[in-house]
């Protein structure tokens, strides 16, 4: 069973359950796998939106470099 904690307080509850011998924690601090941003956002934008966003980003970078 894999549990993702959404609140840090849950860690204490899990340890209390373990002390009561109701559960056993097998592994702690397992880092979630990180997906590439390109995979994470694939299909979110239309091709036109992605092109416009890319152009806008390049313009902002150019303006930043010019200052």
C-alpha cells in the first residue's frame, strides 16, 4: 500500500499507529518520481497557444537582456 501524505501532521499519526502495533512503516521519505516538464504539460496547450507562448517568452527574455 502506498500512501501520499498531504499534511505533515499525518506523519505523527502514522508513527502512533505503528507504536500501537496496528501498522508497520516499511519505508520513509520515498521521493516521488519527477516527470519531465515536457511530459507533464504535453497536450495542455494547443499548438497555436504553445507557439504564442514561446514567442512571448522569447520576447520577454530579449527585453530582459536589453536592459
